[in-house]
C-alpha cells in the first residue's frame, strides 16, 4: 500500500519545492507558525516535529460540549478510533493505528500524561475516569510508536494539559442536563500573579444510562498550582481526587438483541449486578530549572492511590477487590544548541503495587474467596534523543531507549504458594527521523521507529488459575512512516501520514464459556498494518471553519493460529478500514456559535475468524450556543443534539466475545442543554 501511495507523496513534495512564484501565495497563520508543543519531551515548534501530531485547543474540548467523554474532542484526530462513551464501567477505549483495539476496558498501547504526570501504570494500562474535561485547555496527540522516548507506547502518546488561569481572577459555574437522566454540575476558579497561577475545578455528574444497568455517577476535584521560584526555576503541583461509587456494566448483546432490544442489558450482567466502584487520589510535582539559556533540567515525582471494586457476570471469582498504589519519578536533561540542534536524555522509574483479591459473585453479593495475591510491577527506562541540523532546512533526529519491566506475583491464597511467579522483559527501542522544511509553510518527514508492549497485570491472568500466564510474550513492532504538514490560503492547515507497521507476537483477546465478560490473552505470530491519515481545516468565510479527517487502516494477520483454527490473512478485528470525520463550525462576532459534525466508520470484523461484521456507523451531532456579556459576567447558554438523525449504531464492540455478544448499542437521538456563567474580578 505504501508503494502505491509514494507517487502521490512525491508529487506533493515536487509541487511544494517549486519556486514560490509558480504557486498561489500562501498566508501562513501566525498561531500555527509559532505553536509550541512538548509531545517529544521538550518544547519545540509543532511544524518542526517529524511525526504525526495533532493539537486540540479549549474550543474543541470544552465549548458547548456535553463533556461525557474524551472522545467528543478526539474524534477529529485521524488514526484514532474511539468507542465506549456510554459504558462508564469499562471506560473509554482508544485505538491508535490499531494499538489499543484489543482492550476490553481502559487504554492499552498509548501513554497518557496529565500536566506532565503519567496517567499510565507501570504495566501499560491507562484510564480516563479521572480526567476533568471541564478544566482541560489543550491536548497533544502524538501518533505512531513512541517507545524511543516513552517506553511501552506502541500507538503513541496523549498529553492532556489543564487550562491556564487568565490574567484576571475568575469564578465560573456550569450546569447541564439532558436525555437518559444526564446531569452535570461544575464549579471552577482561577487566578494569576507575577509569581504563578492557580486553577481549581470541582464537578459532579449523574447518568441513568440509555441501557438497563447503564447508570453511573462520579465526583471529581482537580487542581494545578504553578509557582515561579526565581527567574530560572519553577514548579507545578497537580492534584486530583475522583470518587465514583457506582458505574453499571450493561454487557454485550448478540446482533439480533442489539437491534430488537437495544435498551436491555445482558441477562447475566443483571443477575450478577455487574459494575464497578472507584476511589482515586493523584498527586504530582514537576520542577523545572534552567542553567543559562541552553541547559534545562526537569524533575518529576508522583503518587496515585486507587481502590477498585468490580463485579463480573459469573460466579467463580466474579467479585474483585483491588487496592493499588502506583508512583514514580523521572529526571531529564536537555541541551539546546539553537539552530544547530538539541540533546535530551533522562531516566524514568515507575512502580505499581496491587493487592488483588477475588471472591465468588453470588447474585451480586460477595461470596467465598477464590484468589488473594500481591502483584508488583517495576519499570525502569533510560532514554536519549538528539536533533542535529544537517542544513538550515534539514534536521536529523536520532533516539533510543532501554527498558526493563519486572512483573512479580506473590500468592497468599494457595497453601503451597503455587500461584507465585516472576517474569521480566527488556527492550531496546531505537528511532530515526528526517525533517525537511521544503518551504516556510510546508515540511516533509520520514521516520523509522520500533516499539514494544508488555501484557498488563490483568492481561497476564492465567486461564488455568492463579499466578501469571507465563506463555505470554511482549508485543514488538517496527514502524515506517512518511508524512507532510503545511499551511496555505484561507487559514488552511493540513497534514498527511503514510505508514507501514510490522508486528511480532501481537496480543489478542479471547473469552472462556465459564467466565463470560472476562478476557484472557494470547500471542499472534505476526501481523502487518498499512495506513493513511489525512486531516485539513480551512476558513472559507470569516467565522466559518471546515474540518476534515480521514483514516484508512489495512491491518492483517500474517501468521496466527489458535485452538479455534488458523487465521492467516484475516483482518484485525475491532478497527474499521475507512473512517471519516467532518465538521462545520460558525462563530459570529455577536457571540452566536453553531457547529455540526459528522462521523462515519465502515463496518469491521468483530472476531479473529472474520465471521461477523459490526454495522456501519453514521453519527451526526449538533451544538449551538450564544455568548452574552453583562458587566463583569459572561453568560453562555448552550444546547446540543447527539445522534441528530436517530441512527442505530454500536457505541462499543467487544471483540472475540463468547456467545457472539459483541455489541453495545448506542443511544437514540439525545438532547442536552446547559448554562455557563463566569464572573471576572477587575476586568
């Protein structure tokens, strides 16, 4: 596929290299030309990043949105496939170039950071149940293998940044309600001084759910304090507390049930009262120190405490109690040689300590203990990256990282301790990238990078009983990528990426008849992935912005055999081959704003054997708002319609689910309304 696309990419490069007089004059938007990002562990201009990178601002994250899930804003990022907005027990599923599609819950294969602090565990699992969308100001999405900088990051990295406090102190409240018993309240405040700033946010939401057993509620407090110690040193303290006493799990349905009884839950989920509760507290500290203009040191330290209870739809071991502590730190040094290049290297240390117990689930009540074990994961990584200017318009980036991840389980349930085990993984991940600034408004890049991904502690679950599944190997991949990024007339911004990925020992899920809803994992022999990612936005009329994003994914197993058969040449389940996002957003100087978005995803296989398809997804959403100013108050009423044309589609697909219960139906047309009021002191 890459060979077929190379002529088109070469033609674009040739066009870009023509003298400026032969092309239309391009007006480069100033904010794009000077946009600084930190996705590659140092501050640099977005246009100089030799990788696929998308940056989302506050309007794309917060403005007039329901703020139910991170996918509301990430849907516009090519290369990502997002599911599961409405099942809060399973959490949002994010797939980047196919990495993460295997996840039954949470996020795999993608590193997640919040204000520079990891939200991904040492074993590679991440979740977004503690992300406060109401105070998120910027999201950077780096797609493609990033193991040379971040370790187990096969699909890339998502950096979430809390919004900056404005010049004048403010207090804001936001109230919204909608279909299916949705209610959300938020209180936010911030202030800035010469020495620093503070941003605090508290929110609570209740949701009855579209489907039976789909109810959820949660309360979250989020904050960030930044302080300028002196001219060369600054620190940032971040904290979060999330309390979710209940989130029900409706489970998957067969195709027939998903069409005829869309609001129902799987009968076993109802019988066993499936769902979860979570309590989590996170504390992070980031210290930055500059020594002159060229030397910079960053120190990171964090700690997270999480209590988790989960009820699964079966008896034996179907009730889970987990007490978790994870934390760690990192030290990073950067040298900036200006136009000549830069050097960054450092070390990351992350640790995860889980106290896991399983009990029988007796119709939703906790029964006898079936498992008790301590699971420890320690991950240590040493990395370095150098950028060398070969020419004033050509940069070479070379990076490498060495990781060691140790898993240890200590069984305290079996009398002979038979479930105790220890497994270690080591990996060396190099990368090489070349960036050519063809013209001020256009850059081309090419890269080769590798990645690895270990199973998580949950994925290490042994189908035969306690301990780890020692048959599992880590997943490894090599990524080849060509891309371009540019700007043009009418505020045009565009990006394209072509990639080919070779995978070995891909981790794939399966279920057992005796434990429906619980996933175990095995390795596929080898796989190949080819893809195209395109995005563009422009302003054809003042105030009117059109955005497009298209993703093509051709992902296949090369060598894959299971007890159910040989699946060589089959497509990877859980990822559509074609996906398109489009949006028209208009904002008038009077304060009126409206946005219409459309998402289409092709049907895709839901099982390794490629016997069953999902249905096509056709979803259209509408948002409308009006901004008023009354003295020092800013008042914004807003409303939105999700699934405007009342399409039937699936919010989530559970790949390889036992009993063909693959599908979780999405809600019908739903409405929400809200009001945001901000008071600014001394404006």
